[in-house]
C-alpha cells in the first residue's frame, strides 16, 4: 500500500515554536495538513498555525504527560484532520540537573518529569496514533486512490545526540532520549506488518529560541567548534530529514536512528 507523498494528515507534538514549528512548516509546504500540538504556549502555537501554507491545518492543546489528555489530543487531531497518517513525536523538556549540584528531592522530581514528558508521552501518543493508522487502513483511503486493504503510516521520533555521547548537566534528558530511540526500534518491528514505518532522528546542537543565548561569546564559539563545519544546525535541516523519513520512499529506513549533528559526534 503506497500513500501519496502529499495530502497526508500529520500530528506534530510540541509544535508551538523551534523545531516543532519548522517540522510543521515543512509538511505544510509539502501539501500535507498539520495538527499543531502545544502544551501552554497558545499564542506561539497560533503563530505557527498562521505560518502554514495551504488549508485544513488545526491547533490542538494538551499536557501529554497526562495519559487522558494525550488521548484527547490524538482524538482532536484525528477529528480535525479526518484521521492521522503521520506522527512526529517532538514534544520534550530539558532541564539542567548535574548530580553534584542538585539536591535529591529536586533530582527525583526532574527525573520523573523527564520520563513523563519525553518517554511516556511519546509511547502513549505513538500507541494512540498507530492504532488509528491500523484501523483506518480500509475504505476511507480509497478516496486518495489507495487500495482498501492493508494499512499505512509513519512515526518519526525526535531523539538526540546526547543519547550516545552523554549529557553531564542533563542526564535525564539523555537517558530518556536513548529510551525513545529504543522505543522507536521496537515499534518499527511490531508495526511493520501493518504498513507503518517508525524511525528516529538524533540531532546535535541546532538553533532555537531556547538556546539562542548560549550561542554568544566563548560558549557559542565552543559549541560551534564541536562540528568540523564550524557551525550548528538549523531547525530546517532537521525538519527536512523528518519529512523524508515520513515519505513513502523511506519505508526501508524503518528502525533507523539518523544522526544529524554535522560530524560533531561519530558513533560505530
């Protein structure tokens, strides 16, 4: 079953700004319809929505750390778009908590929050979206020229270079992103018989509003020097890779973890 390369129904979590916004824009520019998920940044989510070319886009709000709210987000996206063909798991948190300086109570709370948002929310939203992809494999896709039997779908997870090289100031972030990579590979195997491909990207440092202040002065120079290109990545570069992994041509890449770090970290 081969879904057309455009006109798909896409849910992007954490899409109010930064990489999520760039991913939403890439799909919209491709001719797809996008559900822009956000947690609390309503104004920024509306700005993302307004930036998307083409008709049929929507915004959906909810705290994905709450399994009930995650279900409501998936339901709202599917209702607005008429289904879900592609899920991009981008929503995540990253809070500094180096062990030597972090009190135990704060350490426990930060770890619990990272697991809830970065890992469990990704797992739950993947289940909700994948079940829809499986169930909608019937006649409703025939309107797009797709055979009525079988299924189709794509899940792309946003992981991190930190899952491989370690993050001493952000250990819970690195650990949960490593878990997201493993989750994606497990789902790639279990969902392949249903025509659903699952892949992850592992970006290095790239420019967003959240890290703009770190790219000035000596710290910025040190960060750019991590790559032999002498720069950091852009959200648009990461989004382009996500768009390809969600394409019909990328099915044989299911299970992959694609490094996007400008040769700043090489693994074997």
